[in-house]
């Protein structure tokens, strides 16, 4: 395909912070890749290079944050030549691509949910998308509907299910006065805990537990945006261990 105008839209939700949403490339150096990186949306676009390779056409735009919240997010990409409108959840960002070409030349298949391994260093370092997409529309083609009816030729549809499975994890919201108390295991000599958290606050207590038999305690907190672990042991001289990250 050689296009002057493109309109690409879709909705997605995921709990993963990395993943390729769609990708296409051509032999003239053209490519378009939309992906999640560190839970932000990144659009990489190149409308081609000249034979001397002197035109630097690579353009990268980042928008949004915390998009791995397993809520639906909508994306619209509108391109007319070098002018791009990138809309994420109704927030539009306008930019012009680098270089001096106006057409997007794609010679190979466009892939949604990942990119094929091409042997290039960029292809094997990128993760495939893990999550749900709906309402995928590429230049007037309803990709979701075509894939479901198996009308895409050629197509390589992997392990897709046309339903969105909800994650088993259940989040807990704390309002700075609430806390959750669970029973300990006094007979265990191993203490192990893991959890995910998200907050805008730079300070706060994440976890606290006393050891049995008055042997000390462990505390995990956020201090000025850093996570700190404090282990107090009452029966030894060097009775405090502090780890910060």
C-alpha cells in the first residue's frame, strides 16, 4: 500500500506496561509502530529515506501514562502527508513527521498485537501485546470483524479469543486512614510478601509486621518517592537493617 492519508482507530485495555499494538513496514525504509513502553503510548513513524540515506525521517511521539490500568483506552491516528493527529482518550496531539516524504509505503502485512520477527534488532526486543482490543479500524476496514469472520487474506491469526477475560487480581483502595490486617503465622521462620501498588503520594506506610516472641519487626514504606525496607531485630547488637530503592 502507498497512502497519502491514513485513519487508524482502536480501543485497548491491558495490565501489561509493554507491548506492540500494531506494526507495518516497507522496503523503502517506511514503518509505523504503535506500542506501549513503560505504560505510555509511543508512536514511531518513518515515511521513508532517500537512496543516500541523508534524510532522517524517524519520528517518535509519546503520550499518556499509567495505561496498564486495565481500563479501556481509545486511540485515533489521523495522517495527511506529514501532518499527524494522535488522539488518546480525547486528548489530541498534533505534530509533523521528520523528513520530506508524504506517502507511507507498506510492502508487508500489517500486524496487530505484535510484530513478526524480522531478524532486526528492533523486532526481538519488543514484546507482543497482552490484553484486549476492540473496534480496530484501519482506513475504513473493520479489522476486528474481518478477523472474527476469517475474511483476512493472507492472515496468520494466532491464539485469539473473541472475548475479553477479566484478570483474577482484585485491587484494594486505601484512603490514608484505612488499613488491612491479616493474621500472621507464628510457627514460620520465613517471612515473604509481594504486592503491586500505585500512588501519587511521596510518603506512606505500605506494610508493617511484628515478629513473634518480641524478636522485632519489619516495615516497608515510601519516603520521598523511594521505597524503603526497615528490619528491626531486638536480639542482636546491629539491630536495624535499612534498604532503600
